């Protein structure tokens, strides 16, 4: 279930309206381009993960492929990305709960984070159990949304028009499929790309499962179908039923506005429950993923040794606690300085997904050649190696260049690259000073 719904983040429910406003119905191409990149990166990661499952995942593979500085850098950058997710998701959950029940938002942010931290501290099974049920809710919600939307498109639901061509004709005259041209599709791709972050978590969690190779293989092989159904399927329903430039879309969110448009009662309450589930799932994953990454860094000598201690149940409790503490500090910063320092901190993670994807692709080139030289054949293999891997690296470079060209992305790119350069510099210095440490 983690692999099935790990691709469904809160960004799909909350952030898709911004991408639709940017690209119009052409946002389907934006999601398809971003999804293709994720599929290729997951294929590379799956090849390395089935050959050598590890809770450090791509940080460990970068270490072994390119040197200790690379594993150090990508591990700490990934940890930083997920630590910043904690306050964002905690605040989103607090907004919903505060509107439902009352009480200050900071109280709910604190309680939600404490509850999920406690569950992660108890046992690794709790993370899996929570994610199982969170995933179930998300999958049911998306599939239900698509089914109801298709019924409305084909005029089966009461009050829908069966005349004319189904689909985009229901949006009225809103400028066609590419109302802002193909350049808007590329801009929309940048907005959608980061909503896919989290797909790779299954390769980290698989290392703590009874059969890592089977879990990773199934997750990687099904990622195309999951992206096609959950992202392209649901976004198609939205742009087919609601004009992309509708003011209601921006005010109420894409899924809620669509349900209200086709007359589903209680659409707002339904989406609040789904979004709260998605937010809790993302927060739960952030705590788990950040702790496992810093735990792996500690075991390799790239973080303080006490972070690799585990409880009797095998839970890396210091790694969980330090990630939670930093997350709590960021939560406080989000309330005290929401429009200044915290926004700049958040912007530092804007391009980290692309940086990490580049590290994965570069690591896979080296690891694959070593596997071939040793005569090993992992159960998952990258397609058309090495040409498709090189094409992926080139695509990432093009996207980074787009972030330079498009004004709305320059600050995020600049801060992300400054952070990356700083961490890499520390990693190189660390590699030179420390003796090689390998498991």
C-alpha cells in the first residue's frame, strides 16, 4: 500500500490548482512530462535497490558510486527536504482541525506532530500500519473521484449535459487545450514536478521489510500505472469539468470545485477529510524518511554516532527525535516569521528534487557498469542503458535551465543551488579529513 499510494501526496489535492492556472488543460502534458522523469528515476533507483537494499537508499549508492562526499551531500540534502516538510504539513493539518473544532492552530500542529512522532518511536510497524490506512483512504478517494467525474462527463449523473462531445467541451470557451502556449506547459511542469517527491520512499522502507527485492520490484513496475491513474486521470477530470480560468478553482481548490460543479453534496467536507489524510500521510512519511536517512548517514560516519542507536524494537529513536526537534523549530518559525525567514528556508528545497534525481542518475551509471562487470543481473534493470539514463540527465539539466529563464523559479533555484554548493563543500572537506568508513 505504501508503494501504491506513496505517489499521492498532499500536493495533488492542494497544489494542482496552481499548475492548472498556469498551463490550462495543457497541464496534462505538464504532469506527463514530470511523471515520465519520475518513472525513469524510479527505474534507476529500483535497479540499485534490488541489487543492494539499504535504508540509506540513493545516499548509500551515491557514496559507493561517486565517493563519500556524494553520499554525504545527497543524504543531508534529502534530510533537509523532509525536515522542512514537517512544519508545512503540520500547519496544513492544523488549519483544517482548527476550522473544524476550534483552538489555536499551533496547538493542533503540535498535537499532530507529537502523535505521529510517538507512533514512529513505538515501532517501525506503526509507520507501515498508519501508511496502510492513509493509503487506503487516498486510493478510494482518487478512484471514487475519477469514477464520479467520468459519469458526469458522459452525462450519466443527474443535471449533466449528454449532448455534444464529452470532455473538454464541458469547460466552455476557455481558450482551447493550450490557452497560454507550450511555454506555459513547461512552467506548469516545474510546479507539478515537486508534487511527485516521495515516490522513492518505498525503496527506503523496503530495506526494513521481509522481502525487499519483491517490494521494490512491484513498486517500480507499477509506477507508470499509478502516475497515469492517480495524477493524469484525476487532473483530466478536473480540466474536463471546470474551466481552467475559473475563479472558483483558485478559491476552493481543484477537487473540491469539481465536486461542487457536478452537484456532489458536502464536497468541502469530503475534501477536508481527504486532504487531512494526505497531509497526515505526508507528515508521517517525513518523520520516517528523515530519520532513516540521518540514521544511515550516522552508520557511515557522516553524522554523529549516537544517531545510529536503536531501541530493542530496532527503532532509531535518536534519529527520529532529532528530526522531530528540527521540525518543531521550523514549526515555530512558520508561526513567528511566516513571511520572512521561513519562506526563504522553504525556498531552499525548491530544486532539491532535481538535484537528488541527478545524483540518482549519475550513481546508476556507475553502479550498473560495476554490476555488468561482475556478471550480476538485478531483478529490475534500467531500460536502454546507458542512453536513456543519459537522456534523463540531459532532461534534468534542461529543467534547471528553465528555472533560470522563468522569473517565478529563480529565487528557489538560486537558494537551492547555494544550499547544495555549501553541503557539497562540507562533504568534500569531510571526505578529505575523515578516514574512509564503509559498512
